């Protein structure tokens, strides 16, 4: 069902609050935000590529309505900046591909090419390389609507589905989000559709010639030559192997559709799977496509603004993650495990346990199923990060139904231990998904395509193992060694799924201390020093997402509630409760709490793909400050 939210309002409390009062107000806010079913889910905001591609999808399928076009266009226009461009995160630099997709979507919605906002955008596009410089995904969409040649795109053969898991560049060498996108794209790229737009995009071109072929002994040159060979192979007049490959690709796609109609619970594989099946002849009323399109409606948010109703699409939804973090925050704040709010949440979470195998079994075929996913329905892809956070929350509950709860925790712990990669760390969805050859493909110019271990995920799993009394278990010790080996020279840790070094450091320090590393250890002291050195003059912490591309931004940026809380969680774990640094950070959170108990946060602090795609978790601004302040008030770490 489409979500409808009222016109947004915000008010900041005028009275100065103590830390205890701040905690109490935030607890009240979270109680009110809980869904009747027991879960929490904040909006997961991204950028306008979601909305632009949604309009292009609906145009391609012939189901775009004037209302959808108008409301989506109104949202896209509202996100344009003064210079005529669109960015991938608020305050970030202009992004060429995002600007191109937004321009095309607004033209599709009826905006004239000479409208001032589109003329300015077109001028920027031409001045920064034009369509020729956009990412592959953007040019695939342009090819599907007849505005780009399929011959000028990397060839993705559907025969990839035949490759065994040990063979280089098989689909399981890619991260789960990438493989679920690549398989349907092999179908789309093979069938090469072109359903024209009622306009053309020539004003966005520069006419620049394509890049020359690289030297054949380089990776770029090798794959360019391979791509040339694949294009030649694709043009064979008789190719029975390809027919079988397309059929198997369709079966692979259908086998991975989730109960809510999605694929992977995220926009890219969902959209491309719908397109692939449709191009293979599945009608829109086929159960798979009907469910897929209906499921997308549940990711739509409609909001009334001064300009009228706007419509935007969430790229993903995070109810399990949000609920686990909310439970931990309430427990940190001193709410009793027997409180009705927490009991309802625990009951809902237990119902989300995954007991069926998924793609992760390719690398771990004998491991028993277990764990939790991020979304409402993503049984094929439980992830280690969510599972660790769910266990950290559930194990503090105990009641009611202790046996049911303990069974889920034990199965999750066993699954997490089995999902450890051979180097001692944990990736998010797969074990040992580290083959970097996959990143060399010409297709892979946008987003992470493999899922190697990261400091933040490894930290959450290690913290969970320590809480379960497994500090001396080999899995925990290897995880600790992995984190220590991956500390940055300045004392911080890289954050894969949150922005960035503040997030990584905020996760690792509590995990190391929980696993037995003394707070006085030189590695912990270096991390504390880094956090203290990067505290803003206002007392908070912030880190601009540009730190993923430019190290000069590491630990630098406007203060935000979530990032301030991450820093405080690390400092409290390191025994810094009485320090001036912590006192100022706590004061920053207390002073900026809204009258309703929440906080405002206009920055994206979540990470989808470092350097390319970012997220704003609307509950981060509440759950992390509540955890940090709750631990501060209660004297814990």
C-alpha cells in the first residue's frame, strides 16, 4: 500500500533539557512511532534517480499515468539545486548521471525543453561530458527508450548463468545486490528493446568520440577486447545456446522473487527483473509481474506540500534493522525488557527469522539456515549485520517465550559463525565474496559489486559474540584480529554501510572493548584521539559523504545527531564518560532535541555504495542518540 504522510512539521524545544529529560522525551517519541504490529520503520530516502527510473519503467511498460507523472515530477523539481543540477546526497557535488536522468524524467512528464530549469540542467550536462560521460546504468535506460545505441554498451551475455561457482566471473562472484541486477540485465541487453520517447535528447550530447581501446595487456584493454568478441557472438544468426541461456536466466529470476513481489527488496534488481520477464513475453497480468508491480506501490511515499502532492520511491525499506536498533535504544534508556512496547517488538522480530537457504549457501553449502534480513520480505538474503543487531537486542529480552527466543538466537549465532570469511572478517550477505576481478568489467562503473568484509559489519558480529560470552571463541578472536589489522593509520576505521570513518570507529571501539581489548590499549587510545580531534567546535560530530572519494573530508562535516551519537558510543565504551569531549557531545544532543523528542537531520548518513549511492535513515536521528544518551545517563558503555 502506498504510504501517505502529512505535510512535515518541525519544532525545536525552547527549554533546556537535562540528559535524563532528553532520554525520557526520546523514549516517548519512539513509543509513538511504533507500528501496531510491533515494528518500527523510518523512511529510507535516497535521490531522484529512483523516481526518474520509476517514470521510465512505467513509460516502457505503458502504465504511466498523468497523476503519477505530475506528482513524481513535482518531487524531482523540488530536489533541483540553484545551479540546475541534482546530486546524490544533500549538499553534495552535482552528479552528471543523476542530472541526466532527472532531465529526461521531467521531459517525459511534460516539462518543455526550454523551461529555465531544464535549460540550465542541459547546459551543465553538456559542460561536463554530456550523455557520453554518464554511467552505464544511465545509458542502458537511454538505450531502452531509443536514445542510445546498444552497440555502444558493454555486452552482458545471459550465458553467465551457466558458469559454475568456481569459475571466474560467475554470477556468485558478484555481491547479492549486483548478481540480482546483472542476471536480468543480461536478458534486457540481449533482447535490446527500444521503446521511443515522445522527444529526443540530442541537446544533452556533446558529439565527443568514444574512448579509444586501451592497451591489450591492461585490464581495461583485455575487457574491451572481450566485450568486442561478445558483441560479435551476440550477432550470430543461429544461437541455440543463447535461447537456453535466456530460459535459464528467467528461471533464476523467478526463483528469487520474494513474497512481497520484490527481488532482493531493493529497487535495481526489482525493476530490471520486471523488465527482463516482460521482454521474455510474460504479460503484465502474469502473477510474477502483477506481484512485482503491486509490491512497488508499497515503496511509494505520497506527501502533501505547499506545491501540491509529491510522490517519491524508496529504494529499500529497513523494518528489521530499524526495529532491532529501536529495541536496543529503549533498553539502553532503561526501559524494562518486560515493557509491552519491547515485548511486541520482540514478538514481531521473532516472526521474521529466516529458516530457508539462500544464495549464501553457494559458499557455505553445509551451514544450517538462520538469521534475519533487512526488509519485510527478503528470505533469500539474510544478512550478517541485521542478524547481529537482532541478536544483541533479543538476548536482552529473555521473556516472554524464552525457549522460542533462545532458539532463534542460537540459530542466528551459529549461522553468523559459519558466515565468517576466510580472512576473519564478515561481509554483509556472503562469505568470501572478494574476487576483485568482477570489479574490472566495463559494466561495473557504478557502485560496489562485491561484498568483502568490512569493519562495521565485523564489529557488530564481534560485539554480539562477546555479549554471548564467546570472547575466547576462535571466530571472535579472528574477528578481533581482523579489526585491529584494518585500523587506519590515523586511528579510525572505514565505515562501509554508514558515513564513514565516524561510523566505522563508532562500531569498532565498542566491539573491541566488549571482546576484551582494554580501554587503555594503544589502538583504542588512537581511536579516542582521532574522535577528539574531529569533534566540531559546536560539540557534535559530522562527516561529509565526500570522504569516500576525498580523504580530506574524513571526520569532517556539519554535526548530525546520528554521527554525534556514533562518536559518543565509542567514547563511552572507551571509558571517556567524564571527559570534556563527551560532555560537549551530550550537550549538543540535548540542546538540539525537538519538542516532540526527536531530532532533525537533513544529511544522508547511510551508505549504499561508497562513492556512488547514499541513504538517509529517518530513524537514525533518534535511535542512535537515544542509545548514546541512555548509556551516558546510566553510566554504562
